[in-house]
């Protein structure tokens, strides 16, 4: 029987001297992860499902379970936490000289390099039935498919992109500027756990305008999540989200990873288009219809450069980016169905 | 010959005791304004063209001039500055006890009430050939048409709305939260001209993501404005914009006006729909195709409640909200043509 939730113990994989794309070294790097299900004897039922911006492994569990496509009775699902998320190596848990604002820059490829070592060294896995993920998890999915085409059989990035679009960068710049401007941020040298709360609240308020679509707010769909008013939603969903254990320096580290996302920066490639064209995995690419920072046009562009028969399948509806967050049953069923379909291809 | 620019002197209209919708009184209220052209003997060639969020009268001049629809040789164009914009009564120029953060709340209808007194008392005008405006100027246009249906013959609100949509409020809340969280804001009691620059920069960065569309950034259309890179545009356009004499308390006053925009709050009406249905002016309603905070769907909704044969005419292209800012010749020509057409109806 598989247990779920934030209170279930997780594992850690340690890499003693982990070289980063930026030139610095984490001594060591730690990747916190959980697995769901059992690796079979042929070692061909492994799935990698990386986390998203500030998400933790338990935040991915809505797509895993009995009766779902990612059924632990059949698949061995590995959920590695992203570097910087507070469980894997992060500003908040790293010793000097990598603590706080001195934590090194992390790129998407660093995450995938670390995850590759976890998968191959700890589990002896050399093939992945599927890599999938939401948002920055989708970015890691693309990177897996480009970095390890011989391993990745299938890919399903949802509400994300192979390269962070400029408008997305403008959004990220605004989050960073608001947090860094805040009373109490102090260049990232705030005392432990004494966070710049005003800046985090501003951060949450900015995010609120991007995470859901105009139509979501017009139609007051937040009522489906149990909130009584727009302000109730802003405080009870958004502020609560970013005030729940999310260290500002961690947020800035992951934000920087996101900002620089681009499979075209993979060694051996000279452009995003070339990297996309190299992908061999069977693919369903799933943007959300009204995603404001990963709009479907951008993913249509990516698919147009993929030569592997990748399918573009847009998640319909008004939930915007959070269509991929597991927050509503309709979108969850839509994504789950696609996962199941792809796994049969 | 008409002179243009920020260095041309402007006039001020003073209202000794001006009652506001919030219950407070400005003693006095001052409306700074400029006029272009000459009021004819019949007094039937007057046009009112209010300003937008943080705009000044000279920022409206791109739509006025010889050979344009709003030709001063034919029309008498009155551009009143919005309360809170730093020229009309504002936190930055009002004496105690209405100074800084103690400045009273201003509603759209307060602006229109003051403008109505300017137009009728100073100029003896009882009919307006046209009211038009961009963004918050569009909101004032709607309010004029609802408050004074006997006066307003034509209306052309562009890139704005009759009621501020909830998603738009979420955007505004994020601007406010970032500015108020900033080092140096100090509850609005910062020393004169010693502005919280970090907060203003964050404010500008947030705005940058909303003012133009995703496609505008994807296509790097900012190159048409002479910028060399995305960062160059962020600093040279957006930060420069909000660091150019824009007092934070003034910004917050106008933001609050915007947030509460709703013609349905007009005395005598019980809903936005009812207020919209009361409009008698000939109307062209012009949202921009990719406006992120005033999306065209919202204006389609407004037109569906107007009973005066209002025409919805969407400004095509990727410029988003700034399609109505006079920044590019194609959109400017599109708007100018509509103004000319409406003035002939």
C-alpha cells in the first residue's frame, strides 16, 4: 500500500562534488525524492516526475494513485525535488559558503544531471517509460528528452516550455523586484525564519494575476475552491501559499532557474530549435488554453520544431496555468487520460 | 496656431468646497486642464478627453492636431487632468489634512463631477460633441455618458471599461502591495521627493508584464520603440516611466480610483448593466485585441448591455493595452479613423 502526504518520510541522494553549469560546485548536492510503486525486474517501468516552482514531491501526488494512469501497482514513479525547493539542496539548507544569497545559480540542466545520477546510480535504471511534469517540471521534462534521448521513451510536459519566453521573464523579473525591494529583505541576509513578509505578500499578489486567467476571475471560479470573495481567495490561497515555508532566497534561486530555462543551452546544441528537433521520445505537449505565462502559441511553436510526431493537445478551459496544478477534477481527468494514452503508445 | 508639449502653460479650475463620493471634501479641488482649438459661437464643438493612469494632458496630444480627426481648427478639445495625477488636486500638492496618504479617496464620478463643473461653469457648454479617452480615460468616458446623457452626443472609450474587472483588480492589488512593501515607503510618509525608488522599480516591472501582450514580447516589438534588448526596454521604458515625477501616493490614489471604477455605482442606478442600458450617446467601444487587463471580452459584455446601437470595434494587433497609448502609428491611425467616423455620425 502506497502512502501519501507531506508527513511520509522521503529519501535523499547525495552527490559529493556536483559541478554546476555556472561553474561552481555543490559539496555535496542533495536531491530529496520519493518513489511510488516498485521497480520491476526488467527495470523498464520507471517514470520521472519532477517538481515545479516551489512545489514539493507531495504536491505532485494528485496525479499518482490506484486507478490513475500513474498507478503505483504498475509504475515506479520517482519524484525528485528541484534544487532550491527547500528539501533538495537550497539556500535555506546549505552550509557556508553556499548559504542564503550565496547559493550558486542553478540551471534546469543541473537538476536533470542530478536526477540522472539518482536514477542511474541508485536504481540502475537505463530506460524511462515516461518523463512528465507541470510548469518548471515541464521544463525539466524537455531537458531530460534532449539530454538523454536514449533513455526517455515518452514525455508529457504540461503548462511549461522548452525555453522561457520573454514575456514570462518579464513576469519573473517583477516577482524578483518586488521581493528584493521589500522591507526586511536586506539583500537576502534576513535572519533565519525572519522573512520579509510584506515582500512575500506582494509576491503572492503578483502571482495571483498570472496563475489564473481573466475568465477564471470574471466567472469567480475560485468559489469552486471554497473561497467566499476575491480578497478571501487572494489571502487564503495566494498569500497562504507563499507564506507557507517558502524561503525568499529559495524562491529567488528557483526563479533564476526558470528565467534561464532553454534546452538550446544544452552542450552540443546551438539553438532551441536544434535541441527540439533532436528529441526522440513519443510526446504529448499540453499547454493550457488560457495560461498567461506559458501560452499555447509558444508550445505550438515548440511542436513545430519537433520531428518526432509530437502531438499538441491543449487543455481547454479557464483555469489558466493552474489547469496543471491538480486543483480541479475536470482538468485533472484530462491530463490523466493523456498520460494513460501516451503510456500505451 | 496650437502649441503642444509639457512646457506649454495650462489652466486651473478651482471648486472651493468639493464634496466627494467618499464623504470627504476637498477645500478646494483644483482641476488642471488645457484646451486645444476655439469654442464656436453655438458652443457645440466641445470635446472632453480625460487623462489616464498617471498621464498628464500633454500625454493625450498624440491624438490631437491638424489633419487629425481632433483638429483644433474645428473642435474645442478640453483635456482635464485626473484628480491625483500631480497637476490636479493630488496627495503631492494638497495641504494638510489632505496631504500624502491622508488625501481622500477619489472615485471616477468625482472626476466627472469636477469636469462637468469646469465645462459648464467656465465655458458655458451644455453639449459635448464627443467624450473619449484611453484606459482610465475610457472609464471617465463611460461615467460621463451615464451621468450626463443629455450632454454627451458621442463616446469613444478605448482600452478601458465601464466597470473594473476582478482580474484587473488583482493586477492593481499587486502594484499596490509591491509599492507599500518597499523599503522607504513608510506608510506613505516618506520625505518629500525622497521616493521609495526600489518599490517604484518593482511597480514598473509588474506593469511591464501587463502593458503589452505576450506576442509583443515574443516578437520583440519593443525594437520599434528604439530599445536594444528586453532589459533595455524594462529600464528605459518602464522604470523611466514610473520614476519620472510619479509620486507614490499619487499613484496609489489613482490606483484606488481605478480599482473602484463602476458606472453602476452612479446614484440612481442599481447595477452596472442598468447604467450601461441608460447610455444614449452614439458609441464606438474600442478594446485592444490582446489587452491583458481590459480584454475585449469584457467590452463585448458591456456592449451587449448597451441599448443605443453601440459598435464594438476591436483594435487588432499585438500591442495590448498600449495600442491606445499613441506609441505606434498603425494603432494611432486606427483610433483616429474611428474618431473621425464617429464625429460624422
